[in-house]
């Protein structure tokens, strides 16, 4: 069995800054410590974007420091709050494709992990995502290169509507085109995304999709309204994926909940 630890929407900020009174860096550090303590045998950590809250260089510098001593390999892609140029300046060793997009493929012990860059920094709808022809061609070529290898796709903007009107307004604008392409590749077992700051499950073209909460602030459970900036202090979370015997098993862990009592005290 292989384990993957998934974080999303970590929203690093500058020194002294907070989001709705919460310190995103302290919350991420708490979540990372929890994940490493409970799953030290994990094969990889993947963080699916919104690494920084404003995309400022200082925020990426603080993220580098937070990950510097991590004993497990970490793979990163970006989200709508990120600056592609400033991220690449701070993380020059993170792989990118031939066009400079922050996407890569990782062959992980019999599975293929594909990280996509859904950021559209010139979007007419701010914070919405888009996969241009160059990125879709790269994805198609990557899938065609290993048609028999079980594959998971990681991205920031989800390829499904979630029912949250505000978040669906800033979704992946060409999700239908992506889904049509993915249908032709039966080796895809799971899609993982973020962006919504809620735990959401669905399917895109018959492929299971899982969205995870942020370690920090969450979207309130309000399906109506058009304010995508609404946030509440609910438990922070990370995802855990188990790969075993041809199955993909998805868990989510609310790490800020009160720990269970010792055995025998229940």
C-alpha cells in the first residue's frame, strides 16, 4: 500500500498577517506535523495550489522555510492566488513543462501522478481557471505515453460544479472540454482538486473527483450567494490517499479536532 498526503489552499501570508484572525502558516505547520506523526510512511506530499495568499515573494520564502526539513518528498502546483513568476523564482527546482506551466508527471511505484497548472492570470473572471491548448496537449501526450498505468490527476480548480454558486462562478471555465478528453483515457482512477475550501466528492465523465478543505479557513456551507471570499473558522484538514490492489481510497482528516481519549477512557 502507498500513501499520499494532500494539502490544498494553504494561503501563506507575510509576517504578522492573518486571515479571519487565523494564522495560515501556524495552521499548515500544525497539519503537516499531524500528518507526519500519523503517516511517516507516506510516499509523497502533494500541495494543489493557493500556496500563497497574495502571490508575494515573501510568502513563497516562508513556504520554502516551512518545507525545508520535511522528510517526505513534496510536489507543488499553483492556484488562482499564486503568481506563477514569483513562485518559479522562489522554487526554481520545481519541474515545469516546456511552456513554463507548473505541471509535471511523477511515476510513483506503479502509479502515474499528473499535476496540472490551471491558473489563468489574465482571466476576464478573476480567480477562475483555464487549461489552454498547450496545457491540454501536454496532458494528452502524457496520458498517451502510459495508457496502462493507473493514473491520478491533481489540479487546483475542480473539473466539476460543486453547487456553491460563488465558487462555481470562478471555476475551471473549460471543464467540459477537459472532461471530454479525459473520457478517452480509462487509466485515470481519480482526480484531486481544491479551490472550494470544502470537502466535496463528485465525478467528471465517470472519473471520481475529490476536493479537500484548507488547513486554515473554510467556505461556509452556503450554496447561494455570490461572495467567494466568505470564510469561516472550521477545523483544518488534509487528505490521505491510499493506493492498493488496484484501488484508490480517499480519506480526509480534520486535524484540529480534539484528539480522542486514550483507550479505556471512552
